[in-house]
């Protein structure tokens, strides 16, 4: 549902409170989401344990904040479960090339798991900052995400309001893996790690 009316400050405050309460609620398995919730557009938050934060090199979590917050303007299922988690059938293009969350996770895990960046579409190399991974590494990252991450959803059908509420939520929660709309203590670390995999992709040669 779209709306052309400006959002009032009262509605904005109410929606922010609702989104924060829901996204702070119980997070579930990324492969077993509530079907009704996931059939709507909305916001989502990815959570990891303290051990997961440390594995990513982010240190101890300062509080119960998520690792990442994003929005899905079609449905939460199509954007997050299938896209970010890599549950779609793989085509020519690496799913990591289409997901900023996957690229950040891959960059932070590269040293431990041996990931190397490559063009997201090897048949048409380019857009190296949106690097992908080889199929084996994509599969490994997807399995890691399913085992390590939990997902909370906030369905909201007024798509025109999502961008504003996402911005407000990011300002409140300051997740370490978000690089747009918010500045966090982890921003430079994540960007530096991503540059290394982008350099891999730029120097990639077909075997």
C-alpha cells in the first residue's frame, strides 16, 4: 500500500516505537520465518551472539543491538531469506554480489574462511565493489549465516514510509554492518575489509 500524504511527527514517532519494539523482540531462524510476516514488505534485523560478533572481529557487543538492519519493499521473504541468505537457486551471478550484508560478512570472515572476491557475474566482469564469491564460498557463507544469525521482522505495508522509519531505526540501533544512513565505530573496519575483496575481484582471472 502506498501513501502520498506526508507523515506526521506523531505517526513517525508511533511507527518508530512499534518498529523498535518488534525488531527487539524474539528473533527466529533465518530459514524458518513466519509465513504471514514474511509475505509483507517491512524492516528486518539480523542478530548474532557475542561469539558471532567476536568471530567477525567486531569485539564484544556493547548491548543487544542487531548486526544489520534493512528494508524490503516487496516482501521480506523475497529480499531477506532468499536474497541475503542465498536460498534462491544460484544462477550465473553470485548472490553475494546482490547483497551488501553478505559482502560485509564475507569480508569480515575472509581471513578465517579463505573467501576471495570475484566479479559477481564472471561473464561480464565489472562493478567490483559489488563483488561476489565462487559457488563453494557462497554455499559456505550461506551455511554460516543459517547457523549463526537470527532474524526479526517488522511487517509494514505502507511502503512509502519504510525509508523514513528505517533511517530512524538505524539512528537508534546503530548496527555495525550498516554503511549507509549511519556512522558507527565499526564503519572503517568493515569498509577496509570490503576493499580487500573488491581488489580480489578487480584482479580476478578466469581459471
